[in-house]
């Protein structure tokens, strides 16, 4: 990272760096069909970026490796909390007799979470990584407190939005900070190491969730691990704060702006383009929600509320484009990045992978418990075999990148593996199938998706300059979040429209009147032993809808081939020398 000399500081101390607006542009092409991360081609770097560059200039190797270790610990606790949260979600919604709303709750949370990362990217570039890190922890804490105290499904849905936004922001900030203190060649290795906690939380999270649910309640699970997350995060805040103060004392950092609080509020509303954020998040949410709502008694495709939601969603997205093009002083979405074919292909591959996965994965935990009679912990072990494989193979894939520098061809190799694992589920996701075959499919999918994800992330970062990495990763996350929300919308549409109908069809005549109550509560579904007419009817209904979900997901996977094929053949190993010259004490 380029350091700032005291002479340069004094020469520019009279101006407010945050008020300088510069368009974000993709990096220029360099020989070899790759792009460089050097900051030398830019005359403007925002204050948050300058802060972290100053920190890496003044800290020692010991501080560098201590930060890696502490970020790993935060990632561990965050992953554990997420695993517990996922395992308990069906039971929280069932406690309000709203099990079928699992997909609906996640649609809004994931769209808003994806959109917010763009604002977070701007925040940490303008204000600093530490401020964003603290803000994400506060969002997670607020969401978990709401979950621990919720008395209705509406409060739980709102809590899920806060929790998911905070979790996405925290993971995003950790990724950006790791990008700040590593070169491209070694970056995926640290990313992979930060993912290794999932090897433990895959097993620990569901078991802890089961123990809390059976011996205490889900509320204490949320409260206890929120406190643990806060305690483990404090050392990271201390290190960043300490070295930021050290950089200021050494004159490496410019002074803060002299704006009043009111001026700062107006400045940040403009800089973050709040209107644009509201329009895009509202537009996507209103378009995707109706797919999961049309099955309820008060909603159908002909009902006024559903039509209004879809129309308003389309109007919202159209208004967003008009606002960004003609009225926004600072663009919320840097459309210039999408002109780069590698960048566009990378983020679109992320969109397609998340969309296709969540179409068949949304209700998988419930399927394993109801159809195969697995416990909370065992069902989530099977479910998490997907992510477990991805995290286990991550460091090895990162080592391959370190020694070869190749990005595009491994991604192309991974797509058929992903397709094979998903397509096999069509055959094996039936009540008579052994659970071991389902685990095999999850392993294949996890390996394929893990490799595609790592390569797409690296391709995204390699397409932009260092000062644009935060925004680039935010866009990458946005496409993934919108993809998952579309997947949830399709899954929710299939689930809420097919399952109640099939359940009513398969139930014995004298139990058809209980179809709605059974549909809305996973505990009621599991209350009837396997082999009884009612449980067999529930299993048959699950099998029918789950098969359709997998078929739809598999049919869309080939779109990933097109997305990856357009990437340039970037070799990140060749960029190493340029990065070392341009940046400070990094790995």
C-alpha cells in the first residue's frame, strides 16, 4: 500500500477529502489480458481506505498475524451463531404456526442485506473499517435481542432482517479487511482459513441448537451467543483503534473533516444515496414476495394486493434506474463496473449459483426431519455437508491458486460437478432413499460451489483497483443476495402453492379438516409416527414438492457456464510484483 508522507499531509490539510467526488471506474487493461491492483493509477483514495493503508504502514508483522488470528476467532463465533440460528428457524416459525413462511421471511432479509452491503462498502471507504465493524455488531445484537424476545412472527421477521444484514455486513467487512492486508495471490488462502471454523460449527451448531431447544428454549440460545460474539470482537476493535491513533500521532493520517453534525448527516445521506437504496431494495422485495404469498386465503394471483406489489416493484426498479441516471449526485450502484466482462460474469455466476441452490435448499432441513425422521442436529449435519465440503476444500483450492495463479479454468471444471450433485438429488431425494446418498450429493454440490465461489470472488477483485475492492465485493454480495432471494421466492412459491394442496389430497378423509394446522407446524407434522396414515400423507406431500424444486434448480445451472466463459484468463500470480510495490506491510 502506498504510504502518505507528512509533507503531503500538510500540503492538503486545508481541504475536506470526503467532499471530493470521483467517479469509480474499472481498472485499465494491462498486457496479458489481466488487470492490476496498483493504486498509482488513481489520484483519489477515500479516507477509510487511507486509514487502513496508514494502519498497515505503521503496524508490525506481529500485529498483522494477531489480526488474522482474531478475525479467525470472530469468524468462528459468527459461523456458530449462524448455524444455531439456521437450525432453530423452523421451530421459531412453527411456534407461531407459520412454518410455511420460512422462505417469505428470508426473501426480504436477503434482498435488504445485499443492498445494504453497497452502503456498508461506501461507509467503510469513507469512515473506516473499524466503524463498519462496530456497526455490523450492533445490527446483529439488535436482531438477536428481538429474536430472543419476539412474541409473534412479524417481530421475528423484522429481527431476521436486522440479523441477516448485520451478519452479511460483518462477513463483508472481514473480507474487505483481509483484502486490505493481503495480495491477490495469497488472499484466497486467508479467505479459506477464515472459513475453516465452519468445519467445527457444522457439527457444533446444530447440536447446541438441539440442546437449547430441548433443555431450555430457543430464546436463550440467541441471547447467549450474541454476548459471546461481542466479547470475541472487542480485541479486533482495540487493534484497529490503537493503530489508527498511532498513525495519527506519526502524521500518516489526514485530520477529519470540520463539518457540523447537521452537515455530516446531509453529506452521508447524499454520499450513500439513501433514496437509491430504498428504491432498489423495495423494488426487488416487492417483486419476489408475491411468489410465496399467493397461496394464502387472502392472496391469489388475481387479488389486488398481489398485483399492486408486483407493479410497485417494477415501478421501484424503474424509478431506481431513472434516479441513478438523472438525479443522484453520488451513484448508489457503479454501473461502470458492469462494462468489464470478467466482473459482470463473476457477479452473475454468483447470482445463478445462489438462485439455483436456494430453490431446492430452502426447506431441506424440514424435509430431512419430517421425511427421514432425523433429529435437529443430524438433519443439519446432512444439510451442512454442502458447506462443510466447500470449507474443507477451500484451503487446497487456495494453494492451487497460490502456485498456479489460474482462476477461469478451475471454475469451468467445477460447474459439471455442481450440476451432477444437484441432478442426482432428483433420483435420491425420495422417502425410500438412504440418507447416505443425500450426503454424497451434498458433498458433490459443496465441492463444485466452493470452487466456483472462490474463483468468482477472486475474479471480481482482480478486475478492479485496490480502492474499489470494497465496492466490488459489495456488488458481488448484492448479486448473491438477490440470487438467493429469487431462489427463496421460487422455493416459497412451489412450497406454499403445492404442499397444502398435496397434503389435503393425501390425508385420510377424516383428517382433511386438519390440513392447514398440520401444514403450518413442523412439530404437528412430526407428532405422528412414521408409518401412520397421517405421517405418510405428509411425507408423500413433501416428496412431491421437493422433487419439483430440485428439477427447477438443476435446469437453471447451465447458465453458470455462460457466466464463467466470458471471464478473461486472469493469472493473479503475475500481479504479485505490482501489488508489492504499491502497498505496505501485507501478506
